[in-house]
């Protein structure tokens, strides 16, 4: 009897015991896959086959004995399959513009997952737009300068060499491209300091580099130096009108320097003619200058006049140029206060 029952119901007994082997009241088999995908894979879990998708939305399928695989809704479990990523760069192949080459994420779909642009000099500017790909540089709106090192500043004046008209000499900014970066005009006389023999004293242009930019009259040591000539009529003590401005400047310097208590006005000549007559002529010319200064407001008590004729030549009398240099008037300071005030800047001679 027992054998008869076992032989009759054995198949059903095995079938009834199967769920107990597969499930214990809740599903133990999960197969998560993504729907809406053309490409699928088959995998086996504990001897049971499940169809799993590699794209779309993950879903749960559970094994239930008699009913087999049943849809369990959207998956809340870790999916069994992850999106395909052939180049292992973390960007799924479905969104990877370069699926076979490891790259980086990008908001640009055409670049997402692709390698970053080459940047040989690592300056942050891709080589394709870098005008100097082998030299680290800076961004520039000018394509010919983009990615190139910034221009140098050889003289350290803060004005780059590419716009510095004087790149080897420290200067100042100027709206004039021809002067930008060049030394300024400290004394404001219109002559740039590098060409100005007296950059701190306003003066006038002169073909002589030693006088260019210097005032017509300067106090230097124990002399008042004139950078021009007092012109006289030939053989006479008559001052030409061309020297009026020079005498005005000389008188102004005397007024600006009250510490100069007395000067000696010295007349000199060349060696042409009798020495006695030249001494007399030089003395009369010195007196004429003294008179001219007096009429311009200089106290006569601050001045004396003396003529030396040809006795103190400063150049050879054998040439016209030498003789002209010897015909001169000089101003020697003979008495002055020890504490001298700062020298004021003379007004440039027009």
C-alpha cells in the first residue's frame, strides 16, 4: 500500500518540495534588468535562467516555484548588471562620445568621456588654441599671443617691452607710443631726461649736448655760468639786443639768490690787436653788463666789473673758434652767505 502511494504521488511530492528548496517564504532570487533595450544577456542564478538587460530601467524579477519568474516592480536592490563602460572611464558607453578611449566627463555631449585636449606646456590652454604650445603662457584675446608668456619688462619700469619705446631705460607711461616707457621730462622743459644735460632744471634745446635742456643761467660752485654768449658790437662795449633775454635771466638768478652777496663781472678778449686796448675794451664791456643788470633791478653794490683782455685765454687764438671762445664775459662769486637756500628752477628761455 505504501509503495503504491509513493509510486503514484512521487512526482507530485518532488514538485511540491521544490519551492521549499528554492524559496523560504520570500523570494531569494533577484534578477534586475533594464527594459526598453535592444541588447540583452542571459545569466544563470542558482541554476535558474533570467533575461537581463544592459540599458533602460532596472526592474526586479523574482522566482516563485510554480509560477517561475514574476515581475516585482522597479528594482530597489543593487542591480546585478552595471552599464557597459568599455574604456573603464566611468562614463557609460551609451553617453560616451569616445567609448573606446578613457576620458573625462563633460557637459558637452560631443566631448563627454573623451580625453582632455592636449596641453603640452600645462598652462591650461589646449595646444590647438595655444600660440606657444611648448611655453607656459597666459590667455590672450589675440590668437597670435594666446597661451604665450607675457611680454618681458627689461628695464623694470612696469611697461612691457612690446609697448615700451625705451625698453632698456626705465621710463613712465605716456599716451604717445613714441614716448611710452621712456624717461619723462622731470623739469618740464620739453626735453626728455636722457637728452637733457640738466634734467632737474628747465632749459632750452641746444645743439651742444653738454648744454641741451639747461637753463641759460646756472649757479655752479663759485660761478654764475651763462650757457650762451653776451653779444657785443665788433670792437665796442655796446650790447646787442639779441642778448636781452640772457641778461633778463641773469638778473632773475641774482634776485633768486640773495645769499650771493657780490659777484665780479669779468671781461675777456682774444689776442687780436694791442693787449692794452683789449684790456680796456674788456673792462668797458664788463661795465656795460653791470649797468644792464642794474637797470634790471640788481643792486649795484652786489657787483664789480673788471677787464682781463687776452690774459686769461681758455682756448687757442690760432683758430676762429678758439678766438670766439676767448671773447667772453664771466661771473665770479666773490662773497656769499654760507647757508645758501635751494636753487629755484629757472623759467625756460623761449
